C-alpha cells in the first residue's frame, strides 16, 4: 500500500515539528461499497439456512415422522410423552423451520439484486427469527419441563435460539449503522 507523508513545520510559537502520515483510501469517496466485508458473513448465514433445510427435513423430520412410535406419542393420550398440544407444537416447529429457510432465500435474492429493501428486510428477518425461536422454546419448555434442571432435551432449539440472539446482537446494529450497507443498498 502506498504511503503519503505530509510534513508540517510548526510555527515559531510551538518550536516543534509535527509529522502526519496519511494512507490513501482503499475505496472511493463515501466509504466502502459492494457485497464484501462483513456482508459476506450475512450471505454465508443466509446460504447456510437455505442449504441446510433439505438436510434438516430429510434427515431429521422425515425419519421421525415415518416412525410408528412418533404417531403413538402424537395420538395416544396414554403414551408416556403425550401432551395435548404436541401435534400443534410439531406443526408449529416444522412451519417455523420452513419459514426461516424461505425468508433466508428471499434475503439472499435481495442481497444479490442489491435491493434497497435489503437492510430493512434483514433487520426484520433477524428479529423475527429470534422471536419465533423464543416462541418455540417457550412452548417446548412448557410442554416438557425439566424437573432436575437438565436442559439437554432442549439443546437443538436452544442452540438455534442462541445463534439467532447473536445475529440480533451483532447483525442488526451492523446492518443499521454500516457505511458499506448504506453505500451498497441505499445509494444506488
């Protein structure tokens, strides 16, 4: 990287010399632009959510739904793990999983098109995902409370909720305040 030195002689009153080193900007006036920088992490997160949906459906949900024991727990009130809200909870969790992946696909399309709606959409996406996962976790813990404090049965939902919280804490402020996001999506 090129270095520019500007030497400034002090006035007679101060009797000292100031050295100021200026590095030329690596981006055009107005700040960084383009889908680089931290936006790559956002794009990777969205792509992961979209690409992991088929694996989650076919490796997690499909075998579980095809298991006869599952239907016994869902439909038989005398089953050990039966809860009257269990079928509705399963449907809610499945819909949340699909909805988040679909919303991530929309976010990827807005990112690729450099749509001015991308920043507002992503803030809504991260906040909405977090609220949906809190809702799922609340239902899950209400239906199957842990008497001994062992939350290991809630691990998958808890991990998803923790990741959504991290994106709310880090992603939302970045999208709201970043010069790159403003220059790339709002100044077309």
